[in-house]
């Protein structure tokens, strides 16, 4: 029997905050480190904090990386959060890490030039680059919570649905087909984040 929603546990996730937000929304879900359960899910969230290399090593060793890719190819809704947004690209500059490659692109570290503090941490505005169901009911320029030192650079700019300014413009949210991902933490972003998660739970790509 398939689960309505699986939150992937690969040892790098901010699972407690995600769990708290989903319970508040009344979502039916399971946290799982089982590739079989990932493959059987109807909807998937890949959260994450920490280092890309360690995350990819765990995903590879456990079989979860292959399961996530197979799930994505199956056309079901997938949401990546923070590190879960970065590892969907080809390559992270963090120790030259090869990632899942679901979207063409790379991940680079913020420069500290001009006195920019790294990591980028705290509340910042996300501007909608194009309309997407993930942002339904949310104001353009709504605040979300960020904690990250690296940011994604998609090869195809058309996948960018949300942008943020932190000394440079960077992709804060991306989407293609059944895949959406955000560099910020919706589970830590108050009512805006809860609205975004609710939109994902209702999304039928």
C-alpha cells in the first residue's frame, strides 16, 4: 500500500521542523529511509541541511538516490528543500560533489566579497520569476527563512520560479514538470511557509 507522502530521511534532513509543519497542516505522511517506501509514495519531500558530499555518499550507499530519481521519473510530485534543492543539480562546488542530476546546473558558494556574511541566514524576500502553483495565494516578495552557504545556478533559467537578492540575484525556487525545490526553509517560514507546503500537498502536476 502506498503512502500519501514520504519525507526522505537520509541523515541530513531537518526532519523535526518538517514533521511539525506537516502535522500542523494535518498531512498524512511517513518519515522513511527505505528506498522501497520512497518508490511506493504518491508524493515526496527531500529536505536537507549540511554538506553535499556527505549527503550524496549516504544517498548512494543506501539506494535512496536511485529511488528518488526513479520516483521523479515516474511523474509524481517531488519537493526539495535547502540541501534537497541543491542535490537535484549536476554538481556542487562543495568538495566537487556529483549530485543527482535531475536538473542541469551547478551549485556554488557565496563569496564574502563586499562584506557579505556567509552563510546567508535569516529572513529574506522571494520574488516570483514566473507563476507557479507552489506560490498560489502568496504575495510577490513574501519573506521566507534561509540558512545556506551555497546556492543553485540552473543551466536553464526558465526553471527559476523564485529569486532572492543577497549581494547577487540567485535562484531561490525552481520547478520543472513534477519537480519543485526551494533553497529556503518553508517549514521555518511561518504562515508563508505553511501556505507553500499546503500548496505542494494539493499540487497535481
